[in-house]
C-alpha cells in the first residue's frame, strides 16, 4: 500500500492525482485534522506529529509513505529518513514533495530565477533554497511565506476579491524579482493556481504539487522495483482522519468537488 499523509485535507489533491495516474495501487490517506495547521508550528512539534502519522501508516501495511504536506516534508522528512527508517523500518520508504518540486523547478526554469511560496514553516526552513542549490548552484531563489492563503482556501474564498487582493500583495513581492518559475509549495495553493497564473503573467511558469509529484512517483517506482513489487494492487482506498470522520468526508467532498468513500477516525496511542 502507498500511504499519503497530510496535516489535513489539502493532501487529497495529491491522492486524487495518484488515483488518476497510478490507479492500480492500494492507498491509505491520513489527515491530521485534529492538529492542523502545521504551517506555523515548531520543528520539534511538526517532527513528532509527522513521525506518529508515518508509524500509523506503516502499522496499516504501507511500504511507501508520501508526505503530501510541504510543511512536514520541509521540517520532518530528513530526520525521518536519517533516524527513524534506518533504526526501526529499514525496508520502508518515506518521500516528500519538496525534492520533486525542486527538480521540476530546475527543469522548467529558463533564466534561473525561481520563486517559492508556502507556509511560514516551509519558507523559513529554507529547504527549497537548499534542494534547488544542490541541483543547480547558480539559481536565484526567492521565497515568500503566505500564511493567510490556507485559511482562505479552507473557507472556500477562492476567487473572492479579498483573496485576490491578498494574493497580489504576496505575489508582487516575488514578481518584482522577475522570476521565470513559481513553485506552489503548499497543498492548498493549486486551488488558487488560475488566479496566481493571472497575477504572475505568462512569462512565469507555475508548478503545482499534485501533477509534479505524481509524475515523479511514476518515475521513482520504475527505478525501485524492490518497493514497487511490494505495493498492494487491489485499488482499495482507505481514508483516515484524526478528527471527526463525517466532517472530513463532507469537507473533503466540497474541497475536491468529488465523491469520497467512507472515512475512519484514526486514534493515536498517546
Ligand atoms: N499541508 C500544509 C502544507 O502543505 C498546509 C496546511 C498546514 O499549515 O498544515 O504546507
């Protein structure tokens, strides 16, 4: 099984892309709605919550877990890969969304000027700058935290004048840097993609998580048959939330504009 973890509902966009491009596998989704948002929390807390989520997904049989949440990918993934996996789960894998987006950013950029928008925790971590510099050291990278965007998307304020005004205020700061590529480094921003593209203009490519990460997952699985062969192929999707299951289902359906199956409540031991 492939586990997909997010701090809440946003990662459903990644799950939806996986189900479209890789429908043959079995998936388990976990949204930590009881403790969302992660975007303004400290590294220690984000790590503790993410680790608990990963262990929950491993206990349900996931061989591979994708951290759909940019904040968890930025603040917890490295430690999970360097400490938790070698010590306790050497035959499982956890991947994030930052490296796939950074790789796609390098491929897309014509003049080497890349912007990244995300939560405060993601931008302050500097993880995109680090990963982009590893791939192409001469890149100029400009980060912008956009902490108001997650609640606006969750309130379904996409397209409202107030939201566009706030978007413009955030985006003008990096637009001035004449970036040619913009990475949407947060699960919620694909919902604002059209407005972001309009504000950034046609000389800037806008890269979103679901499309990029699902393409990179196809590539990863083709290069790692030892993992791919252990994934279930019964096309079952199990959804879990740490908060109220009915509320997750209703909000998730509204969020995705798509029917979603039954949701179960995940209860962590401590
Ligand atoms: N899932 C988070 C991310 O992609 C956004 C929501 C949150 O702050 O928890 O960064």
